[in-house]
C-alpha cells in the first residue's frame, strides 16, 4: 500500500498534508512517528484505570496530531472522544470561576444540561446566576457594550460555543472562541457584524479558523492570538498568513505575554505588550 492509498483508506486529506509538509518523504516521516506515539497506549490505560483527566489529555494529543497530519476521519473521532472526556467544560473553567468574582455566568444551551455539571455546581455554591444564551444578549459596561451571540450551528463543543462582540464608539473587538470556518460563515450569515478594529484569532490560530471570508467581511486591523506551548502546531502558518495577508498587525501571547488594548475617543486605539 502506498502512502496515498493509506490516506484514502483512512479518509484523510493527502493533498492537504503534502502541500503543507512539501514532500512525501516528510509526510512518511511524521506518519511513522505517529505509529510510535505513546498517546494511544496512555489513553487505553487511563480509561481502564478510570483516570479520565489523563485520558482526556491523551485524547486531546491524538486529536492534535491527527489534525496536523490531515487524518480527517480520525481527527473527527478523536474530537468526539476528547469532548466526551472533557464532559462539556474545559478543566480550567471551575478553577477560573473560583479566582474571578462574577455575578453572572453565561452558557450556551447544551443537551443535556449535565454536560457542565461541575461548573454549574460551583456557580450555585458561590451564588453566581446562570443564564443560557439563546438569543443575542447585550450588557452595558460603562460607555461600552458587550454583545454575546448564541451558538449558530450544532455539532461538537467547539461549534456550540458563544461568540462575543465588545464595542465602544467606533471600536469593535470580536471573540469567536474555537469555532471553525464553517461556523464563522454561519455567524456572518446570522448576525450583522461591524468592521473590526481587533479580532481574537479563532482556536488559538488553528488553520481551520480565522477564514478568509471572515477577514474579508469584517476587515480587522489587529489580530491577537491567545496561545501557549502546545503539540498541535498552533498558531499555524496558514492562519497567520491569512491575517498578515489582510494587512493585520499580529500579537501572540506565547511570545509577548499580556496584550493591552487601549481605546481613546472616536474609537482610536493603541495596542502593545503589557
């Protein structure tokens, strides 16, 4: 079986990975590394031991490798597994609620509600009101406004998240979370979005997010990539190339730390490392 036949059998995108890694030799090198990766064995052992936190980490690693190698079908399966192990809430969410005082917790309506069990229990314990966003929710913050949009598609957890538009005068900043390009298109079709001054790049700079369509429709001037050390190749050259090609200034938290945006009168902004 040739490498291309192997990709066909796995329902992968051979041309996609070949274009990114530039040669069949490089593709073969990383595919063979994948066969020797210990993550699958760790996943099996962790499931047997009912260590679901460790199992989630292993599944998440497999998901990232499958994404980088364009193993499309395996990537989708590992996405479903990692989200099931995640149980609908990122492991950091409860600890974040413990650290940051909050009056309201906004969540997408998921089915079943128990998907966010740990987070909901902590919110109730701390007297934080829980609200499910099923239509655009607007909150005034001084002279600014925060508009939270409900999910625009159904599917995996990444596609069922909330998106946020922060506005002050002529200044607008959009946060799309982990939504992919198809969900970005649905957001554009569902709600009128303004021209943006700042865009928080989707899914930590994944090649599947921050699409050309989103950039053309919203024309952001600045892109911020929230990312740390990872095994998924984030931020990707594809996503950064689209943003720089659109004339955007880019900032990355993994290289520059905290990014500070100041908004002055008439929507004039300044941005830099803080």
